[in-house]
């Protein structure tokens, strides 16, 4: 079973040592929280791209690709942004 986090809990993961992003919307099956901490050094656009959005909604900046798993995924509790 996956863990569910609130928006406030995700917002606390906003730094290089602990970086979560919220990606997804109703069209893609709903918002999900991604722990991308270990992926920062591997991101082709550099870590600054991810860190700028750390602890926030990043859906507008990323395309979710099925089968790509470089991070832990958590559910998102509470308010969801509709797109």
C-alpha cells in the first residue's frame, strides 16, 4: 500500500537532500508525489530544474512516462488542483 501525504508534508521536502515533486492530473490518473532526491544528479536538464519545483506541483513541467521508475511514488491527500 502506498503512503499518502498532505500538501503541507510535500512542501517540507523542498531541498537538495530531500526533494519531492507533485506530478499528474485528472487526465493522467491523478496527482502523485515523487521522491526525486536520488535522481537530481541524473536529470538531463540539471538539478536546478527539479529544485526550483521542489515541494510543489510540477505537472506543467513534466510529461509522465509509463514504465520510467527512478523514484518512490506516494499518494496525495487533501486538496487537488484541477487541470
